[in-house]
C-alpha cells in the first residue's frame, strides 16, 4: 500500500534526538523507536535519506579556545558515530542501510557518491549521510539541505525538540505563537529558529520545502510523510 504524500524524503535528526532524556550520548531505546518509524516509511515505499547531527557528542562551538577547524572536524566525526548507531538500529530490524561519509573512511563506511546514493535509495535502502558536508564552518542543517538538493528529495523532515516554529521560545514564554506555515523570507527576516541561515537560503534557492515537527513522539515522522497536519511547513508560499 502506497499512500504517502512524499516519495523521497530527507530526514534531519539533531544529535540530541538520539540522546533521549539523558541529553548526552546515545540512548539505544530511542534509536530503536526512531528506526521503527523509519522502517514504517520504507515499508510504505518511501525512499529515505537521513542526516544526523552530532550535538549529543560534540559541537564545533563546544571547543572554546580550540582551533575552530579542528573543533568542527571533531563535530563531523561525532556525526559518523551517530550515523553508525542509527544504521545498527535499522539493520537490527531488517532495514537495509548504507552510511556514506563526506570525509573518506572507507573501512568504516562508503564515501559519499551521489549516483551511488541514488541507486541505494531506488533499491529502498536507507542512506545516512555522515561527516556533514566535509567542511568546517558548516552545520548538519546545511548538510541536510545540500544532500536533499543532490538526491532531489521532495521535502526535508526536520525533527526537533519543539513541535514546530514559534515566534519566541515556547519553553520560556507561555504566549509563544506557533506558525502553521511560513515562507523562507519570513524565516530569514524574523530570524526564526528553524535552520541556520545558510541552510535556509539553500532550501530557498532550490525550492525544497521544510517540515518542522516535534520528535517527542517518533510516530510524528510517519504522520509527516502521510501529509497529516503537524508542525510548521516552510516553503515558497
Ligand atoms: N560540522 C561541520 N561541518 C558540517 C557539518 C557539521 O563542521 O558540514 C560540525 C560542526 O562543528 C557542528 C558539529 O559538526 O557543530 C555537529 O553538527 P551540528 O551542530 O549541526 O549537530 P546538531 O546540532 O544537529 O546535533
């Protein structure tokens, strides 16, 4: 049965999403739940690319006093650890998965080769893009935007700790208002916390819609793909 709204998706998970309540490291009960939701997409015939952040282990900006480039490479390596963890959880439940890295480490995972990634997706393998863009001074949000453009994904599913985009921090302000939809310019002008501006601009230039939703309930991944009204949609309109 195939009734999903999108045929090919790019799922962006922050590193924190893998840490669960602990807030640090990897919680394998959480990765298992996420893997099960991804499996349900694959079972529907949806092609899934994924980018996982690294913030649960290391972020470039954690390296105060460090050389920025070195700190960023540490962050990129952190995304590889997370990518392998998610691959393991997916393969444990029978989902064929490939990790492709932007920095070559071929004993560990395949290097990123776009045509190969496309072929994996066509064969219903989940492809996890790790090591970010391979460049310092970028983020994994930008990686998700770049890889989404490269693999011609229909949408970026941006799973966050909050359930959409608000005009101010909903954890701090009771009267924070959630947006149902926004356009890219509004996000950039209002400085809203969706993706960083490099990533948002890349999505705008390539007309890639971004659906922001909460990962508090991993079932939201499936709801998002089924076109159920959740979160905030950022697009041209
Ligand atoms: N990073 C980088 N280049 C990239 C992607 C990531 O240098 O193309 C580094 C950067 O230091 C970043 C870290 O990897 O802080 C982890 O990624 P990110 O902060 O985006 O993870 P998230 O916040 O999504 O967990």
